């Protein structure tokens, strides 16, 4: 009977096993797995080896962007703010809207028709009423009464603060506010700046109807909006009267408001159709519609005391 004897090889001690040599580049990769610079042998043996040694291109750009940010960011941050570069800079506008209780509508019209001109007069022209409008289409409540728009103009933020402080101490103005509040369902306002390329019209009787178009932009798109609309305005103004354009700074943010004037709705329809025949308008629409979160259009009629009529 034979016996099978299995032999066992003794492994050498770990200390005697030679350790692989790590070249300096490999050491840097181990320390920094996101390192993207290529390294190559001085004498590559094949084209395949040459391809493997090329920089990582887009991957490198993405990694650098994640770690260090966009290369264009410092240039943008060198401006004081987008508002400074986009705004005309001279005036601050307050856009107000009042939603009136149906049963108090006539009282409201009488009250503001008396109070608003007085506010302007007693400010020594430091407050200017750009215009006041009732809503003809859009913003209607269940009783068919209107949302009212008012646009005020101030001499910058300092002028706004100064006039608001004066009005808070004015007993006649405070009486007006106490009488106004019970007439309203709600009210809100925004502090806005004018776009530098679109100056608000001075007081003038244009007649017809006004359209207020309001856009809520996706955050971070105001600069791109302005760039495209600077060109788009030149297409539109050939056929209709631009009244003003503002972007919000306080209150609801990322809002843009455009105001236009037309003789009537039929003219509005025709002028908007004509704009599509002008080179550049289709491109403006294509480039800006993707920037919008929400939009609305209201057709307005000026109140009797409005500066813009």
C-alpha cells in the first residue's frame, strides 16, 4: 500500500519580497486621483501608447470647473453687480398693484384720483407718477373689477427713502392709507430699475391701450435676457411704441416687465405679426423663451389722472 506524500513549498518572508518601484508621476496620481495631466514615455513603442498619453480634454475642463469654478466667473464678478451694468442708473421705480374689493371699486377710484396727484405735487417733483392704469384684460376678479397698476419714479434709492420718510410723517397721507386699506383685497409692490437700453417715456398722451407684459425668469438668466432683448427691441419698435422696461430688485425677484402702447387690439395683432418678418426677431424669441418660468400679459386703460394716457 502506497502512501501519497504532498510536498509543501515554504513562502519567503514578506520582507524579502521586492517592492514595486513607483515613479514620481504615479505617486502624484495616487495622492491625487483627480490629477488630469498626461505623462508619456520618451520613446513610445506604438501609436496606441501615444493615444493613451493624450490629455483628458473635456474631462479635465469639467474637473477644473468643479474644483476651481468657471474661468469666466472672475470677469463677471469684477462688475459691481448685474444691476449696475444693466440699469439706466438714474431712477428707481416702484411698481404697485392693487386688487380692489368689488363693492368698493368706485370709492377706490375717487380716493386715488384725489390722493395721487396731491402726493406728486407736494413732493416738489421728487416723486413722479409714471402712470396709473385699470386692467381691461387679465387680472380680473370674479366680479369683473380690475387690478390696478401704478408706477412711481424716484431719484434713486436715496430719493425713495427720503420721500417715504416724509410720507410716513404726513398726516394727510396716513389718513389716505387708512381709508385705502379697507377697499383692497390685496396689494404688493416691487422696486425695479430701468433697462439701460429702454428708457421710460416721459408724460405724454399716446391714446389707445397699454400692454404690460410680465415675465418671471429662471434664476440667473437676467443678463442673457437683456443681451437678446437689446436686439429684439430694435425689431419691435419699428411697428409699435415701446413705453418702458424694468427688472425687479426688491419684492418678487427675477421679474421683468415690458410696457407697450397700441391704438387698439387689432393693431397690436398686426404689429406683432409684422415683427416676425424682421431679421432678428425670431432669434430673439427663440433665445429668450427658454429663459422664462412664467409669463402674463395685461391690457390696461389709463386712469384720468395718469401721466401716460
